[in-house]
C-alpha cells in the first residue's frame, strides 16, 4: 500500500463532540443540501490509486467509480475514523482507513494517481504544508480533486468570514475556517488548476459564511 512510518500521534486531532455533531449534520446534508451530487461530480472519472485527506465518516466512499483500484483514506479523528471504517466495508472499491494528518501523510512519495480533498482543507492546521504533502505523494501528472469552503467574492461577506475565522468559528467547529483562499494556496503549492467552479451550498439557500465553495481539479506538473 506504500505506507510509511510517521511521527504524528495516532490521535493528532481530537474533537469528540464536534465529530458526533458533524457525523449527523453531514449525513443530513447529503440530499437536502445537495452535497451527494457534488461528491459525485468531484469523484467522476477517477482511476488507479487514490489518497483521500480527512475522510470524515466516509461519505465519499459510495461515490468512487469502479476504475479506482484502491483508496487510502486518512482520518485523524478517532470517532470519525471508526465511522469511516464501517463505511469502507460497504464500499464497492477497496478502501483502507488510516490514522494520520494531511500535514504528515503516512505514505510514500509519488505513490498515488489522484488525491481527494473534500471539506477538509478548511480545517487543517497548516494549509500550505498539507498541500505540499499532497504534491509529494502524487505521481507527476497526478490530479488533486477538491471541494472546499472558500473565501466569498463580496467584500462584506469576506470580512465576516475573516472575523469569524479569527475568533469563535474554529473553536466551535473543529478547526474549520470559512474563508481561506484555497485556490491561491493550491497554486502556491505547485499545482496547475485545470478547471474549477464556484458554487453556493445549498444553491437556493441564504448566503451564509459557510455557503461559498469551490469544486475543481488541479494537476501536479509532469516535469
């Protein structure tokens, strides 16, 4: 599988109350918020070996296409990791759920054809380092698929996001930041964005700090 030893503690992230809240909220949002359709779009056309960052409770697993030969799903939080392991048993593609963090992926370099980041880059402690790790583990030409919270384009909402991110939001919601400039971070890590689109989730709902998302693909250069 290409795993390597890591110095990251087994439970480097521990949010027991938020993990239980997130597990219920994310499941409810699959259909009502349209998240399931976005997951389907995110993962369409993938093949080969895939590493997924912050797999949560494993809601992506049901959407991986049959051409995927293996998914290594990294999840640092114990409760969510247990739920992901249960979801892996129901998956139609092989999924191995592994403890670890995005900033120190416990896998060998250039071992994967694609990486998936789904509603996780908002909560990693060090976004540039996490993206450098993704760059390391992808083969040249490999894809990064991402579906993430993103900074709003409007100045007033962006200011609201920044205020929340500096104060109460990460404390209440497992380290989540609503307004990171994820696209800029992806480019800074050496990826070439191939295609992406901005969207609001849910599409017909009110504009909230967590409503703004980006869904897209970036590629590690071949040379």
